C-alpha cells in the first residue's frame, strides 16, 4: 500500500500520462507521430529525483509544472511544443490519483476477502451453537454464536462491495484542459480521451474536476470498511475479556504480550483495527468538506484529497490485514460459551439464528 502511493508511483503515473497523451493525440492527427514517440521515449528514460521534484512542486503549487518544465527542456522542436497539449495540471493530478486508487484497491481487496472468507466458515460452523446475546453490554437472550460472526462477515462484505462500486464510478480519467472545456483540440478531444483512458487502463469519463463526489464517495466507502472491521474488533476484544473468555485472538509469538505483566494476552489485532476506526472519520470528513469547489477549479479542497485518501487506504490495509489474521486463527471456547449461557439462566432457544446465518452468508457468496 505504501508503494501504491509512493513518490516513485506518483512520478511513474505522471510520466505515463504525458507519454500516452502524446500517442493519443498523434493517433488523432493533432501532433506528429515523430513528436509523440520522442515524448514517449523521454518519459520512459528520463531520471528524476523525486525529492527534488517534490520541492519544485511545493514551490509551483502542483507537480505538473516542474515536471513539464523538465521534460520540455529535454525535448526540442515540435516535440517540445506538443508536450502536454490540451491538458492542465489538475488533469495530471486527478488521473494520477485515480491510478493510485485502483492499484491500492487490489491490495486492500485481497485482505478484505481473507477476512470474509474466514468469517463465513466460522459463522456456519457455529450457527447453531447456543450463546448468550448481549444488548447494551448486558445479558439479553440466547442467539447462535455464529449469528454474531455472520453480522461481522456481512458488514465487511457489504463494505467491500460498496468500495468497489465507488472506485469503479469515481477513479476514472480526468481530461478537461485549462478550464474544463477541452479547448484547442480541434473537436477531437473525446477521441483523445477514449484513447488515453484505454492506454492508462482507466474508464473514460467527461471532465469531473469541479465535481468531487466520486472521490468523496471513495473516502466514505473506505471509512465505512474500516468501521466494519472495527465492529468485529470491538466484539472480539469484548469476548476476550477474562470474565467472558468466549473467543480470543490466535496466539502468535511476540504478539499480544505485556512488557510488565507476563500473564497477559492482549487483543493486539483488534487494537490496530480500532485505532484505524477512530482516525478514519476525520479523514473522510476532510474530503467531504472540499465538495463545495469554487467554479472551474477549486482552491485548497481537491489538493487536500490525495494525502487524506492515501491515509485512509493505509488505515484500511492495516486494519484488514490485522483482522484477517484474527479471523483465520480466532480461538472460540465453546465451554466458556456454554458456561456463560447457563449462568444467565435464560434457556437455550436461539430462535432462527441458523437460518439467519445461512441467509446473511449466502448473499455474499
């Protein structure tokens, strides 16, 4: 996940944008093939220190300005003039972010799938295991222990589906030009856009530079996924308390101990997920705050999205990896479950828990 949002990845996507833009414009007769190949060859071979470029971008206010300056200085004639034709800095920045989001989603999706797969198995196994249900942190009525797990599974699976939908809709090519009107491309902008999107493996789209709802939707979906993982973590940590002891994280050497109390086995994976769930809402809220963008290019709002989205993906990845390990090795103590149920004195009628488990898991298979 760090690699997906690294300086090296940012630069790689920026250079790919300029190279494939030139090729798309050459294919539509807007620049010569020779100029396009000169640009593409330079983008494939140029060596740029990301730290130096970052300093120049901070001064300029955007990455594209110093990058294009460096590229033009290494080109000559028609190629130098053809570089970056018909686009603007925000086109580059938004397209880079879309590429990074799609790369990051694959990393995150793998661990979310690990969590839901392991939880589905546990939910089915314990669908009819009578356990005491708890409402408002007090003993309530019996439920199937697997029903609690099925709700964890369903919540995380639903959040993964929501995130995929938002990414498919929102992580798309941005190609609008200086003021979003696609000026200066001789009426061939739509064709160039389609070619560029295909080359960058992004969906084509109309310019969205002033409509930040797609990015906000991705941020909100990430926060929801982190919260769903946090729900599982909260419950597992409560079940692991000494007085309950119905479930606990797997024993992993070097993990979950105490520097002062050797007898302790702390729910460290849950701690990771719960810490993430506390941070995520503020990051998502910051992106939502940027939705009222000013006219044809906002000031300060969209520029704040990239770092916040990177943090959300990092938090989601950390939480998902931690809870995947918990789900795959969760230790469930049926003796403790039965003891706590008997102590509650509320019988063992678990209602339609087993059927509900089957329904919840089946819709996500």
